[in-house]
């Protein structure tokens, strides 16, 4: 036997509680999503060869399907789920990077990096741990900017969805996103202004 | 850095970013004043502006970039920490660590409606077991409890390799029942399905395991009553084990009392729902539901709550199952038809009878298992198809390239399946359906391989094309659904936005060397899965597969939706060379990403466009007789003219014409080619009769997909009422078609229906603003332009000036300034108009496009100069797209030389 828990019901219930603002439920849900994402990420990575990509959006979708099932009733919860998954996704990637660094300590590990889409004319490569730290510094300045970055970049959400989730206008999200990237780019690429 | 300080920085940033980049330095200086530190901060941030645009770019999916030292580390570095079981990570269970009877509880494995399961150590026999505690509420009734004990002990006596071994049924000191059973390493089928549909052969193997277990139990008079994926264990050694025999009976007693059996309703047979006695055939129904779910990834009966699911089980037909893979899906479809017969008498009489049909499918050569009538049908169709294929010259070259044998296999497979799909689908079909409008959403690429993006797009392209061939079925254009790529929006909402009754959505998965496509047809209201199709094929056949899949799904959808008299239009079926198809799809992929999306601002992505052109040229080089790449290359050349000066634009218009004509020569039913040719004829060659002919042909082939091109041409022809009626028809079908609204604005303007033009423009502006896609709130620049023009033409000069001034302030482009000068001039403020005109003339040679500010000179009274400009421009065949809607024409049309010009240019008289 493995974990054959009927977590689908649990998942839906937690999601409802999160919507009602329950912080404890949020933490439990985060743990649940975190494990699921990590498991999927691990499976995908083990299938991959180097250089191949791991798409956030697909991961989040897959995690959602896994947790919420493919039935018909899950649609309205998607935005909320993505909000949580964004946070979990950041943690999965950061943990992954930390573990890798630990495993390679003293061996001159290359940083774990993220790259934006494959059709980008010029892929931007980002060191995950450096980004994580810069995000913390950003949060000290304006918490909402951090959240916007998490939701858009790690959560693969659209600006409209982020606006809906945070209760601000799309215009605000767009501006926040720009300001956050100005800051993060300065933090991460100090040398090449 | 304090929060307060940062708030200052953000405040300044916000203000600065509202300005145009060239104004930033001045703005920063003004806003920061003497605060040098603030100024330095803001400047250092703003300096990142260009780089930041490309930084962490969305919607680019984030991707882990692997490091240099090989794949081994990829897995190991993540795997160093074992994940905790989901439940344990946040639940502290007091039972863990305690002992029950002679079992020491080690860990909680999971919990569900039927109790909580723990991993435990049997201290007497020193082995690991799974210990299941039944929920206390199930055993409050003493009689139920004793009945359960009798049955569960009988089940425990079952000794079969497909039934989970029960070691013991016991009772704790406080009266809780537990079952000790064998502990297997592996995965529950439910988890497996959550990862996606299973390959058909794997699903068959699992179904056989379940059926064998059931056969053994049924032979002893034991009915499972709760066959569902959560009760099927897939052991790591490949074994299939059925869990929880007899427990459901206990639940049955209490269902009526508590009304809750979470998660199991979906697998209940109709007779179970009716409360009738469940016999062996009820288990077979449930197995049918499980089998359907395995091969499609979705349950056949859906609903948002238990009652809705039960209603679906009792009243809905299961979605048709179609597929290729050389017959296995066709056979499964037949088997499912019997398993899911609502009348138990029509089901297989026993699990053994089911096995007799299921087991041959597991054999390696399952192609031989295609059943009689289907095979006969296929043979006949194959003969016809081969005769047709021999007439095609394209066939010969394809045969040379990929080998006759392989081709035959592919062709045969596709025909067998088309026939089988038809048969299966018509059996499930239920009278005329209420679906007339569908949209095919972009398929999700869940292969984890971005390189397969072209293939996934290709399936979408082929599906849309094939479905469009069904008469009586309106299919949303590909362009209008692309914005939903990767969207997480609720499907009913998307269906509402697109104005369709049903959506086709799906995903592509990859496992090993094969790709699997799952597609479902969902009716929006009431929500119902009408069709589920799964196709699996080898990766290197993927490019052939997508057309096969599209044909089949179109066949099934046709059978399922369209009234009997509806016909499918036949296009010329050119047999395509896979390499050419690959290049074509790559071209399409780049072309679609190069074009301006709806009304979003932004230039054509030239790099994307040039890649698209290269790919189409490759496709043509590989397969010169295939029309589609010629037609799209023509479109790509036309898009290219957008950003070019006239002399180079003319070259591309000529190329566009050659390609469109070639495409039509190869396949006269290519709607894209006719539309492209129409546009070249109209806006470059001024051949209005030809344009009219071509656009009508295109509309006849594909009534709405190219409505915008049609509207543009009719507007240019001055057929405003036709344009507006076309617009209204398209609007009724596709409410979101913003480009069409834009053309309606132009048509109203041309027809001098100023108020209607303003109202339509304002409505469109509100809609776009509300959708938040442009990021601009309030009046957009183009709305201001419409307001300035139309109010001025109406003689409402104050309103026109207000709009033009706002426009010029927002976008001080030459065009905006011409507009401002024009409305000043018409309002009698000639000095201001002349001042602007003088400055514009000084800069004039910079802009160099269009017919210049002819209307401005006209408004200033210099009519002859205005007419000279227009005539000179027309002689160069400058593609002033909406000449007769142009403000120049509207101002000058009563001039004799202007009338002469219109005649010379060959405009039909309006």
C-alpha cells in the first residue's frame, strides 16, 4: 500500500478554507502542493536530459490535476491554486538549488539557473538562489512587488489572473511587474548597467 | 534602505515611467530636486528599463537549465530527500508509534471515506502489513457489523493473485474494526490515472487483472460492490491487486443513513443508484467506468456534485471513445459499450465472458483482433482510398521518400480507425445534438519537450481545419482561440466568451518513444463530456499521426453532433511528406507569433516573420505540390509589407500574389489562398472585380474565419451595408471579434454614419479596456482619432478639438499632429493649423508614407495641392488600404479630378 488517501476531498476543503482566509489551511495546503510539485518535478527531471526545460505552467497544471482531479468542479479554484502553487514552486526550485549546492560543496558547483522560454530571442538566465535572495530584499521594500513576481514568474499566471487574485487593476500589476524587474535586474546584474 | 525610502523611490518611479523615455531625465531632475541620493537610486533603476523588459519575461515558462555535469545529478540532487507522505507532512497522528493487537503502527499511509490505512509491523510473524481501520460510524449498527464480519472473512478466504491477501480481520479493545492485509510496494491506480490517461495496452493489462480477480470472487458468490481506481493496487512487480472486498456492503447499509460515500458515486452502477441488489454484473459496470477512465484520463459520467453524477449515470450516454492504434481502441470501444449498458442483461454475463474478449487484446499482435464488420469496412475503404491515392502525384513522391510499406501501414491504420471511430461514435450518438458552434482550444503540451510544440500546434491546426469541413457546424477561427493558449480560465467562461456551445480541448503527453494525444469534446451547458478520444503513436510517426487524429475526431464529432443530412466538405487531400509538414508547422508556429494580437499595440515581430517565411520556403522545397505552405507564405509576405516603404512593399505584394495563385492552382478549395489573393488584388493592384471574386470564393469555403479581410475589401468597395451585415452575422457567432468591430467602425465612417462610428468605437474601446489586455485605461489613442475625425466631419468642432488635443498630447506623432491641425482648420482656427502644418512640412521627408496631409491642405483651402498629393500617391499604387474611407477622399471627393481618379483606379461606382 502507498498513500492512497482520498486527498482530493481534503484538498478541496482546504482550498475553500484558504479562500475564507484561514492561514493554517494555507500552510497545510502549501505543504500538500509543495510535495506534489516536488514529486512531479523530480519525475520530470529524471526523465530529462540536460538542457531540457521544465515548464512552470505545465508543472502547476499537472499538480493541479493530481490534487484536484480532472473532474468538472475544479475550474473556479484555479486562480487560487496557482497563487499557492507559485509560492510552492519558488520553494521547490530554491530547495533544489540548495541541495545541489550542498551535494557539490567544495566542488565548485555551477549555480542552478532558470531560463525563460525557448523561443526567446535572447534567453535570460537567472541564478535561482540569487533571485531568491533578491526577492527577499524586494519584499522588505514592498511586499506586493514580491508577490507579483512570484505569481507571474513562478506561478506562470497571467497579469489578469494576478490582478484578480490581489484585487488590484491589471494596470497596477503591469507597473508593479516593471518596477520589480527594474529592482531585481539591478540586484542580480550589478556589473552591467 | 527603509520601507519609507523605498516608497519615495517608487513614487518617483511611477511618475517617471508615465513619461516617454526621452523625457525621463528631465522628469527625474524635477521630481528629485536636490535629493541626490534619491535621484541616484531612481536613475540606477530606470537604467535597467531595456534589460528588464526581457528579464523574467512572461509568458515564458520558467525552466530549469541543467548544468554541465550530466543528467545523473539532475535526478539525484532532487532525490536526496525523500518526500514525506502527503498526510504525514502536516498531520500528527497519535496512532503512529502505538501498538494494536500484535501490530506496531509505523506510519500513516493514507485515509479516505472507508477508513485510515497505516503501515504496520506484524511482531509475531515479523512482516510488514497494511492495517486498515474502518471508520467508527460505519460499525455502529451491530447487525451490520456482524454481517460485515461474515462477508469480509469469506473475502479473506479468497486466494488469488489479483486479490489483495487479507491476513486477519480483528477488533480493537474499544470495538474498532481493522483489517490486516498484505503490504505492496507500488501505486494505487487512482494515482496513476491522476498522471494522465494510460496507454491502451497498459489499460487492457490492468483491466484483465481486475477482471480475473472479480471472476475468482464472483465464482465464490462474492461481489465487490466498490470497484474503483482507489481500490486497485498496481504493485511494483507489475501485479494488479484488487483491494477492499466486501467492505462496500458495510458502507451500503449506511449510505442511506449518512448519504455520503465520498468519491465512489462515479463508479456506481445504475442499479446500485436505484438501491437494487448489486450482483456480479454491477461490478462489471464499475470496471467499465474504470476502464474508460484509464484510457481517456476522464470519467465517463461527470457532474459538479454527487446528485449530478448520479443523474448522468442514469440518463446520459457515455462519451464515445474513438482512437487509432490499429484497432485496440475500436475494440475497447465495443467492450465498453457492453460494460456500460444500462440494462444489466445487456452486459457481459460474467467476468469470464469479458475476459474472453479482453485477453486477446493484450496479445502482441492486437491488430489481428479487429472485429469482423469493422475489418470488412476498412478493406472496402482502403481499396477506394488506394485508387484515389494513385491518382495523386503527391503520393508517388511520398512513397519514394518514406517507403511504400510504412505508408501502407499508416494509411491502413487510419482508415480502419476512421471506420471504427464512425461505428463507435454512431452507436453512442443520441439524436440531434444542440451543438452548432465549437471552438478548438490550443492543446496543452504536456510532453515536457518544447520541441514538440510544433506538433502540438499541428494537431490543433488539423483539428480546426477538419472540423471546419463539417457543414452546419461553425468553428471558431484559430486566430480567435490562440489567446487561450495556456489559459487557466474556467472552460464554461471561455465558451461563453467565444460564444460557442462546446469546446474541444486536449493535451499531448509523451511516454518513452510514443506520443499520446487525448482530446475531449465538452458541452458547456449543461456541462457534459460528449466525446473522449485517445490516440497513441510512435514519436517518429507523430507528424503523420496528427492528421489521422484530426480526421478521426472530426468523424466522431460529425457523427455525434451533426444532423444526418449534413455533409462534410471534402478538401483536396494531398498526401503530405512528413518533413514538409514539419517545416510547414514550424512556419505556422512562427507566423502566428509574429502577428499583432487583436488590438494589442506592438509592431510585427520581424524576426518571427522571417523565420516563418524561411520555414514555409523549406516546406515548399520539400513538397512543392502542397498548397498550404504556398497560401501561408503568401500571407507572411503580405504581413511583411506592413512595415516596409512602398517600393519594397510592392515587391512583397508581388511575391504574395504569386504564392496565392500557386496555392489556388494546387487546391482551389484553399480559403486562405483566396483571401490572400483578394487582399493583394484589392489593395495593391486595385483590381476590385478580381478582389470581389476571390473574397467571395474564400467566404464560401470558410464563412467566418476571414471575415475581416472580406469586410476590409467590401468597405473599400463602398459596399457598406454588406460589410455591416457581414459584421453583424459574424458578431452573432463570435462576439469577441474585435477586428471586425474595428472594420465596422470604418464602414460606419465611410458611410458617413458618424454617430454609429463613434458609438461602435466607444463600445469597442470599453471592451478592450475592461479586458485589461492593453494595460491602458480610459480612451485609447485610436478611439481619440475616431472621435476627432467623426466629430469634425459632423461639424462638432469643440468635441473634435478636445479629442485631437488629447491625442496629440498622448502621442505626438506626425499623424496625430496632422489630425490636430485638420480639426483646427475645419473649426476656423487656421493660424494654429498653419503653424502645425509648417512644422510638419519641415519634418515631412522623415515620415514619407501615405498620401501626406492632403486633407489638411483641403481644410486650409488649398484644394489643388491636396488633390495633387492624392493623385501622385495613387499613381504610385501606394496601398492606402481604405482609400474611399480615407479622410482625404471624404474631404475631396466632390473635386472633379478626384472623381476622375476614382474612375481611373477602377473603383466600382458606389
